């Protein structure tokens, strides 16, 4: 089987804003350079970029796997999202980001390689044109930048984003209207992910010190090459890690299908192709009782070994239907992985963005959604990187009434209290 360019079924989330993607109204700033439509990138550079993204994917899994419950994330989304502030990072900030995110190419090759991979992925639906129109997979890749109106972003930085990421910048007023900007960005993310990712940026994450927000969104929908018969789906046992048995809708093939399959010491793996043959879902199933130990030792190298071992065989498959989403605050995770300077208001160096040393990443958020049923897979993800200034205090007092309070209604001329009360449970 061919190794997929992407880690798994989530596929990707990319940054690629066209000015029209920013939505109606408002001002747009940035470079006048067109995007480079045919970047001169060697196959070796693309291979190194993909290998780095895959290595980061499994490093990140090790960082988050101890959390409870289901997990879904888009490692490519995060990698590409951080490539944009990385373009303006300097010194130790840039070195730490490159090490953690496995950015192994020199800058002159790195950004064109991301551009080439982005453009290649964007062609997938067109390349699957032979698939029936109603079942052709949908891969929508977009990005947008949101900058403080009046802030001096370096022309070279904006040129780099325009040429390699197709990224324009919407000008907003974080300083005087942060909540309005937050809603605008959240609405954009919701629209681009078909409403699956909503309100990703919480209240307070954008404040008057914010100067730049980088947003990424992807929507993916594909139909199985070999669809499951919904009439065969039935409630079957599923064994949880704590030993409890639950009954869930289990999809099944009535007869075997030709699927790429491999098994090794303590695991089995299968690849389920989507129509068009350009994407697939790889499922790895550790033996009973070994899930934690298998996951603790899962690396990019082992993953690639599993892919290499796969051969087409007749497989009678049963697997669960599932739908869920997860959200991550990336700041602490990535800082603990080895890039704390990017999130340090005193130590970060993003002088390549605005020529100054006052920007840092105040918040980084990621959310992903996935739904798998008899017909196929629907997935969406978004990544937000919020860059603010460490030296400026917010203008005005921020008050959030999130606890019991008293209230009084009074006549102002006389000061007479007309009503008084308290609220301890606003339901």
C-alpha cells in the first residue's frame, strides 16, 4: 500500500487564506504578491517535511495520551499553523519551535515545501473526479489572519505568508473591541468547518493586548470504498480499559473485502480506503490488555513499520460507529514539550513579524471533530494561535460575574432602595 501523506483519517488542516475567505466587510492588509502556484520543491524536501510532521504527530500523542477518554486531533493542522509565527521567530524561540515541531528544512526550503504540500492536498477532490459526484470526497482547506488595525507588520513577513501560504490579513480592532473580534473569528471557524467547530476561542482569550490571530480550518468528508450495510449494524459488546463491557453499534461486512492488513507482535492493523483511492483510514488494534503499553511505545518509526508491513488480504471486518470531538489548550503542552520561549511574554522573539520584541503566543487552541458511520467519515478541525503584547496592560477593568451576587434597584434622585436581592443560582 502507499504510505499516506497524512497521519490518519483526520487528514489535514491548513492555512491558506484568500482575501475573499475573510468574509464580507472590513479592511484587508498584507502583501500584493500572488501565491506561488508552482513552487520549485524537490521530492526530497517534501519527504523531509512529511517525515517531520509525522514525527511531531507521535510526539504530540505521547504528550496527550495520558488524558482520559477519546482523542482526536489534526497534527498537520498544528504543524502548519505554527509554521506561520515560526516564519517571524528568531533566535532561541525559532530553535525551540523547530526542534519540537520537527521543522528540519532550512527556511528557504521550508516554507515553499509547505506551500507545495498544501497545493497538492488541495487537488485531491479534483484528482478523484472519476468518483460519482454524490460520493466524491470533500476536502476544504482554508486559513485567515486577523491583525490589529494600525499595527506595523513587516512587509517581508507579509510577503512570505502571501507567497507560500496564500494568506491575506483581515484588520480588526482587538484594542477597543476584543469581544467583537472574538465572535467574528469564531463565526469564521464555524462556517469553514460546517458548524462542527463552534466557539473555539473562549471569552477573555482575546483582549486589548492581542495583535495577531492566526486561524486554520479544514473540513473533510469521504465515503468508504467498501461501505458497510446499515442493516448489518447491531449492538455488540465493546470492552473498556477498566474491564467494563458496554454495548455499542458495531458495523460489519457480510463478506470479506480486499483491504491492506498486517499483524505483528501484539497488534493488528487494517487500512480502509475512501472512494477515489486518495485517502484512507488506518486502524491499529493492540492486543487485549496491552493498549497502554503499546501506546507508550508508539513512535513514527513503529507506525511506518506497520504501514510497510501491510498487504492486501480478504478481511471480514467489524468496527464501531463513533462520533466525538476533543479540544486542547496547546500552550502548556508545547511548552512542556520543549518550546516554552514562544509562550513567554518576556523571552519570546517574534521580531520577524513586526520588527520588535514585544509579541508572544498568549494562547494556542485546537479542536477536532470526527464522525464515522456505515457510509464513510466526516471530520473537521481548527487551530487558533493568538499573539499578544506582554508589556501592555488591558484598558479598563475586566469583570466576569460568575459567582453569587447581590443586587439593588434604587431611585437615583433620592437614593431610595426600591428592590434588593441576591442571586445564588441564576437558573
